[in-house]
């Protein structure tokens, strides 16, 4: 459960990144118009939509592909650990698997310092049903 939560947090941070700065043109939109558009799901600006696109969609697709390339091996390893017979319930990870989990997964945990502390003795597989 904690591994899935950590993966979700990592993916969210990588996909969304920092929040964009507020645009000064947004202040020119009337508040009533903005609220009604939020309720009906229409765009918040009066600018026409460019059907040809400006490459922003391509930029997002490239960023998403890069994130997937980084995350997929870790997700595959976690699935392999949890669903294979290589590790039984209560078994300890091999040093290689433990190194990948610590570097790629636990380092992104919200309480990583508490989980890792000054070092780890071992990581145990525990399947809760």
C-alpha cells in the first residue's frame, strides 16, 4: 500500500511539476463570467481556441513518455516482488532489489527520513489482504 502511494506521489509530481504563475490577463475576465464558466465547464478565457495547436500537446506527450520510461521499470519490479513466488510473505528483499526500492521509491516517500533514518537493515515483503 505504501509502495503504491509513493508511486502515485512520484508520478503526480513528475507529471504536474510546479504550479504555473498566475497570468495577468486573467484579472481582465469578469468574476461573474468566470464563475459561470467554471460551473458549465467552458474555458475561462474569451480567446478563440487554435485548432491547429501550438505544440503544447506534443510537449505534454513527450514529458509523459519520459516519465513513463522512468517509472515503468520500478512499477514492474514492485509488481514482480509482490506477485512472484520469489519472495514469500515475510521474506526479505535481495540487496539488488532493496537498492532499487530505496533509490527509486522510498526516496520519494513523504516521510522518507523517518522510514530510512540513518540506514536500513533490510526490507521485508508483507502482503496484507
